[in-house]
C-alpha cells in the first residue's frame, strides 16, 4: 500500500509539471513587445476570479491572518511574474525552465542568511554544482537581459519559499494563493497604466489559461504531497525540465544543445540526490512551494 501511495504521488507530480510547462508555453506565445504589466494584471484578475468562491468558503472557518507577510510575498511574486514573462518570451522554453530551477540552489545561501539555517557539506556541494550548471546554461559570453530575468524569477521563488515559514501552518492554501495574487494588484495596475499602451484584450485568453493551469498544478501538488513523504517523491518535480525540452522542440521548433543538457544535469542531479537523501521539502521542488506563481 505504501509503494502505491508513492507511485500515486509521483504520478500527480509528473502530471502537475506537465500542466505547469503548458502554462509557461501559453506565456511564451506572447509577442515580446506586448505590454508586460497588462498581462500580469490579467493573470491576477483571472486567478482571483477562479479562487474567489473557494476563498469565501474558507473564510467562514479561517479568518485571514499574517496579511503583512502576504503583502510582502505578493509584491515579490509580482516582480517574479514580470521577469518570467520577459524570460519566456525571449528565451527558449527549456533554457528559461533550466534557469528557473536555480531557485532551490539560491535558497541555500538565503536560508543561512535570513533564517539562520546550518550549512551541510551536501548543501554546499549542491549549490556549487548547481551554480556551475547555471554558468554552463547561461554561457557568460551570451548573457542578456532575458537570462538575467530568468535568474530573477529563481530569486523571487526562493524568497517566497522562505517567507512561507512566516505564514500560519493552519491557513488554507487557497487563501495564500488568493492573497498572493490580489494584494499586489493596485501596484501592477498602476504600472500597466504607466506603460501607456492601449489595452490588449487578446491577452486575456493566454492569461486566463496560464492562471487556470497553475491552479491545477497547485491542486495536484497538494494531492501528491498528501500521498507520500516529500523526500520520496520530490525528485519527480524535475520531469518538468524534460517536458520543457520536448515541448520546446514540438511547439516552437527549438533545438536543445549540449551546453543546455550538461548545465541542466548539473542543476537537477544534485537536487534529486538531496531529495532522495531526505532533504527538506522546501529545498527540492521548483514550484511546489510556489504554487501561486
């Protein structure tokens, strides 16, 4: 029975990562010159409308708490989504996803600095190998704003993961998802107005689809981590990178090269080893703790 639970947990994570990469693909179809802040605002509105019925139901039993931390996470998340749109519309899908996977690596020094966590030899080795992988994927001679934006996404993911510890453990996930989307809406709307572009209503479709897929991903993650211990199934998260490579070839005609494959292995394999050795859940997956993104 236990092996069945692990198998189901892995199945949910693989399916969830497939869904999440399709969400990224919906962002990638945007024209790089389309107004970024408008798209982010449309995503926020879409997510809020989808989550509102569940939020109203949860508020009857769990009044909102820790709103200042939700406010901080929401604005960090908004910055991350803006950079995600920049990265996905300008980089190959697999390259952007490989750099997004730097989030767990960045959590190692951030956890030491911000949370006072102890360093271990495994964490240091994982971070160093992962950093080498990032350099191989980036190829410093080819660094551009889109690549830096992808690393910025990883940084915002890492920060938001660490800030989860500031939220009440009994607070329903739907409240976290809703507040993360809604509390930064005034700022994003102001920035959309500052862009000065006519409203591009055709972006509503990709924005709604992307938000819907991320909500599905969040639900599948909850199902997965309720089935089995995170340390036994978290490495299944990294199938998302394989899906991104395949989807990039299939939908966008991308051809992954050797540096991308080698760099991705340097990033992912140490994280898989950490997950299998019983590392903390928030050190392993790319998005499991960042389901609001």
